[in-house]
C-alpha cells in the first residue's frame, strides 16, 4: 500500500491509498492495523525469511512508504508456540483445567447457555531434560546468535529465554489449549520458541503427555516494524497527517485484547473525525483502554507493551463487574449501543441504585433469628438496631447470606446482586479512590493550547521543553506523566495557562 497525502498550509491530509499491484482508492480516512505483518520476518533456528504469521505475505513496501511520510519506525519481535496434533497427546498425564461453570455474558445482547459443552485445557510442565536440551542448543537460537535484532516482550518470553533468565526454576507451566471445536490442532501455551524444528520436537517430547506429540506447525519468532506511538494523538490519529489512524501492534503493543481495544477506538474516532465531531478519549480513570493509550502516546515504549492491571492507578474502579456502568453511555452516544440494549442497561443501573439505597435505610433489629444467623457465620451478634448495609460490610457476611433476614429483598440478577455487594462492602475504599480521581481530573481539564510554543515559556527546563514539544500533550494532566517533565515544570505550565487566561 502506498498513500497519497495532500499538502495544504503545512497540514497534511490522507487522500488515497495505492495497493501493491497499483490500484488506487480515494479515501477520506485510513486506519493502519498491520499487526506483525509490517516487514515481517520469520525465524526458525538457522532459517529466516520474509513472511507474516502462518505463511501469509508480509507488508514490505508499506514500511518504506511510512518512512517516506516522515513516520519513525522501530523494530520489535514476538513469538508463538508450535501447534500440535490432539490425537498424539496423552492427556491422562496432565492436569485438566475446566472452564467456568457460571458463564458471564459480554453484553445484554448475548444469550448465555450454561449447558454448552466447554472444551477443557490441560496443564503440564517442563523439566530438567527439557531445560538441558534448550541449553545445549542455545547456539542455534537466532535470539542468542544475534540474528534477531528486534526487542521482544518482557512479559511473554520464549521458553529458551525463560530457561536462561530463570535458571533457578526447576519447571515452567505449559497449557495445552484447543484451537477450536472443529480442528485437531492444539496450542502449546508457554512454549514459544525460535529454536530449530528438530530441537523443538525433542524438547516438546520431554513434557509429560507429549512424549509422542506430532507438530502441525512449528514455533517461530517474528520481527516486524511498528511506529513510535508518541507520534499519535490520544484519539490514535497521527499528529502530522490528518485522518491517518493507527491501531494494534503497529503502535508498539502486544496481545489480542490490546490490539482489539485500539481497533475500536481508532474506528470510532475515524468516523467521528469525518463527521466533524469530537473524538472519544477515555481517560485513565474510565477504562484500561484509556490507561493503555495514554501510556503509549505519552511515554512511548521501547518494548512490546502489555496492558497489566498494575499500570492503572485507579484499578479499584476499573473492575470487570462495572465495565457496563462505566462505558455503555459512551457507546450509546456514538451509536454503537442500540436503544434496546441501552434501556436494559438503564434498568440494571436503576435496580442497583434502588437496592443500595434500600439496604442503607433498612434497620435490622437484634432478634434471635438475626443473632443466630450472625453466630452461624462467625460474626459478632448485635444488641441494637443496625443498618443492613453495615452488616454487609462485614468481611464474613455476603449479600446472599443476609437474604435470610431480609424479607423484602427484590428479585435481582446475579450481576446486579454482585454489583450491590461490591459497591456497599467496599464503599470506603471506592470513595477514597473517587477522591483521587477528582484531583486527577482537575489537571486533565486544564487543556493546553494546540499552538503553544514551549520554547518561549520561561522557567521550563530544556529537557521539559523538548519532551513537551515532541509529545504535544493535550492537557496539563497528560504533560505531568511525560518522562522528563518535573513537578516544577508543571507548576510553570499552570502559571502560564493562568496568565494566558488573564490576557
């Protein structure tokens, strides 16, 4: 793919794309989501060749086109384990890993069938023999021979990397996962490698249950190009070319969920840009998507970025159970949530709020029945009336246990009941974090002018000027998270904004 870029008053704008065979398409917007195909190169032992995953053609010319547009590229590496034939595995030597018994839907549109037959995974382990084979063949690994130049993911290393870096470990977990219902291929999670295929087969066959395993596809490492994500806006639009968006591994991230989350944000914002509307930008207190995008845009990354809960300051608020409460309204506003689904969400929200208000007002008297229940659950008996909400805050008591002394409890779904219990039981901690979020949002709401000239602001250190000029943060809050920008620099920015307001 090549791109046509229109120049106008120093602002560039995407106008067309050209395919590898010369076809030209006029476009209003482009989202580049190349995964690991951008100048992809496969490594299996001493062998290497240009390719995307699973033998699909790589996007080679596109790298040069992006460079020609002034977009900086960096080189990363990732890997994948072998796929093996299910019929050659002895599952009796492995620990079965069953799926969840109570399935949870992703949305109100999903119908859950708890009787669905789930396919289990299986757990096995590497051993000293496995590690011995790996150590004896490290010289044949392109990772250690210097053939691989790209930076790999710190939190998802290859099996040879694990054996070297964690030499004190006697074994490593390996999960055998089905690739699907209609295939005999199994995915050997935890055994990604760039070693030669003969070495892979030998080391795989040292694992309990895999003694006679046969490969359908070998493991491999792949190098690929990606952009410097600090050149993006928080909307995932490229700063210097209008209507050009990037999403997924091309932004320096690694992982399916990371890629999918960027894809939906880039898609939403590409459409909103064409409509002339403001982009959807989730902040760090609203969603893990917001944490991820803010991290890569504000700080950049020098290795494949993984979204971990520990990266989020407000993870007490970013829970699975309240994802719909946090984000459904935004989805409905941009047209992704139907009115029917939104009305179901509003009903759920109302049920939760009503029930929380009810149990906060309901007084439980110290009857024999009440104290018997408390005693049975190792909880202190009461001698005076206590609000039901206060009983629920006790560690040993649950919303389900307390239904025995609550005669007027409404019928709630499992999800609604869970949300009521969480919001009441952890109210103090949640309120504390909400206070932190309010302070955070005060700085986020202090918007920095798009044409601000950092080199002219007196009092900013040289490093801060250079970093601020490169990242072009959208708010003082974002500026405060840039490496190299100190609290003193933020104070200078706040004073500058106040002076500009007075002018």
